[in-house]
């Protein structure tokens, strides 16, 4: 694409399957506004829509990046994730 623009998001707010397509709502923090738990409020910013096979490829790429971040010591695995890594050989062939 010749008209490339970076899109920033603080995270994914919701992922749904509708009409055969995966829809991921990107969210950004609204620093001046708080939610009911007094945490910065997340606000919808954009939506990414892709077919399920594209979502599965993206998910696999994200899993690989998470493993690299853990191996580099930049993030720590959550409880139970290390045990899941040990059983990675039994993963679905779709991932």
C-alpha cells in the first residue's frame, strides 16, 4: 500500500465473530476519565476486521512474539502459562 498510516492502540477491548468475520475493537486510554474502579477509562478507537484464517495467522504471530518477549526477559509469563508452554507440542495444527 502506498498510503500507510500507523495506528496506535493501548489494547484490544473486544473480539467477536459476526457474519463470518473476526472483529477486534482497538481501544485507547482516556487518561483524564476514570472507570467505576477508578482506573483510566478505555475508549473505542478503531476496528480491525479479518477472516478467521487471517485471525489465526495473526494469533500465531502474537504467540511467537510473546515467547520471544518472555525468552528475552522483557515480560514474565502469567501463572499457568509456563505449564502450557511445556505442553505446546500437543497444540492444534491450526496454530
